[in-house]
C-alpha cells in the first residue's frame, strides 16, 4: 500500500511580479471567498478532466501567516506525487494569468486522503453502503454531528443509518461530510 496522502506545494505570485502588492494580505471572506472559489473551480475543473483527474475540493485558508489555495484531486486508480506535481504546474500558471487571488499564496495539490470530503452528488453516490461522518450547519433533532452508514442518497437527501435509527439529512443543511475509512476492510 502506498502513502495515505500525496501533496505538492507551489509558491505562487501574480503574473505581474509586483512586489508592492505583498506588503499585507487581503482577507477574503464570506460571499467573496465563495465566489472566488467557485470561479477557480470553473477554471481548473476542465483542465483536470482533460488530464483524467477529478477535482474533489478547493479550499482557501490561512496557516502560519501564509495564504494557501488547497486543491484536492483524485483518479479512479488513485493519485500519486507525480500527478500532483503535474496538476500544480498546469493550474499554477493558469491561476497566475487569471489573477483571481490578488495576493501571494501557496498552491497545494493533494490527494483527498482516506477520509475524503463528500460535497457533490457523485461523492455521496460513490460511498453508499460505507460509513460517513456528517456535520450540519444547524442542529437537526437537537444535534449537529452524525456518524453512520450511508444507506442512500436521492434528490439531495441522505439516509444515514446510525445504530438502529435511520436519519434523513438534507444535503443543503450539511456543513461538512467525510468518508470514515475503516482499516479492517
């Protein structure tokens, strides 16, 4: 068995090489961050598809005073370090030219890992019958955290079997969902 997660980082700056722009970081939050991330997804997804690679997720965060654009990608056969490096080169230059992120950032390309995030309909359909962990944006039945076997996913509704109970959770109420990897399988 290979590594649990592959990772490749690329130090990116904007295409104009304007050092005066890097005196401070612009904080991208809320709707602006969501719209920028959506635009990034729309730009890079066709490039990845052409390479036979699936875009799993995109995050923009700050860690240790650095802005990080994190791209999670995968293939049906799994993704390796060379794939991550290739994706980083391809989309790094594209993002610099598009100049969507106005400040310096680090581009990280990684596999989704064993506890892969679940966001899209296909993500949920792929893991029916497997254990997942879900956090809702607002409490459902007095709680926000659920863990169980995904029995079905239809019309945006998750059917999650928890012990002897089946809970229905609308996808639009999800804050986060992940596959729970079982090392015994």
